[in-house]
C-alpha cells in the first residue's frame, strides 16, 4: 500500500471526548452502539441519521453526500469553518498519538 492513499486520524481521544467536542459544536448525537448518528450541520442537512460517526476513532461518513469515510478532524473543520477555532478545540482534546487510518478499498463490479 502506498503512503499517499493513507490519511492520519487522531485516535488517542476517548469516545467521551469525541462526544463532548461534537456536542459543543452543535451536534445532537443518537447512540447506536459502536457509533453515533446525527445530521450534517456543515451542509445544513435535516436528516437526523445522515452522518455516522464511529465512537472509537471518530471516523465519519455522510450517507446523503456519499463522500466516503473521513477523519474526525475533517468533520470539525467543515462544521466550524474556522481553522483557528478548529485548532483550539482539537488542541484541548489532548491529541497525543497519531495513527494511520487506511480507508477500505472498494470493489467495482461490472
């Protein structure tokens, strides 16, 4: 696998920290076991289950926009639309360890 196709995601954050950050920027989370469901505030979405966010990694996907899996930081950046606020918010979350997140390859069928 090539390093260019990999994305970095901070996974040293606990699920409680993910939840606290998301709720502080306006997300109403629906608990679905290993993940949350919520609406896409960054695009003014009104479907309350359009976005799926995994509790253990913060990796998320928007089913309506069909944009694939993205790291937690991307959701915060899209929502806040302010780089300084994003850095301040994520900086307070004690992001210590970076792990490499590799999206699953998709199979294209004819």
